[in-house]
C-alpha cells in the first residue's frame, strides 16, 4: 500500500518577494535558503519540510488567491509566546493571540501581505 510520508514544500506566492523574504527570515530565524533564485527562495524548515516564497507572476496570478485565506499553513514552534511577541514587533496583525485549543496552543496572524499563517505548539507534560 502506498502512503504519503509528509508535505514536502508549501509554496506561498507573494507580490513583493524581497519584503516577504525579510519578514519570514527574521520572524523564524530561517537559515540560508536551499534555493535562492531570481523569482523563488526555498528554506528547509524543521524536520524535512520546506517553505518556498515565489514572486507572483502573470502565470500564477489568477490562481494564487492572495490575501483570500485560500491557503493556510502553520509553523510548529517550541515557545508560541516568544514567536507571537517577535511577530508583533515585526508588524504582524493577529487574528487571535496564542490560546489553548483541543489540547495544544494555537495562534493566527497575517504576514506583511495579509496571508493568514498559524503558530502551533504541542503541550508537553
């Protein structure tokens, strides 16, 4: 039986690659990108996942759903409060502050282009 192992990469199409790149690199202390091209930058994140930021172009403009909440993803973090404060200092707007839901911590913010992104933290005992 074939099984899905993981989500490999999430692509986020953006209007201003330079600004969004700086935001994510600063907010999440992203290491040197594994791909650093003119229109696209990709980072290894955590344990085998990737985040790619791709400059919006005419080919993708009608499908990107920018700022519509069409796609959401979350970063699993070890201290949600620290990340929430860091994001606020970077100008992120929170839809909701860190709160406990279903046995874990969750928060949702908008990045500099209005994309809704979540923070997730497991509860450890």
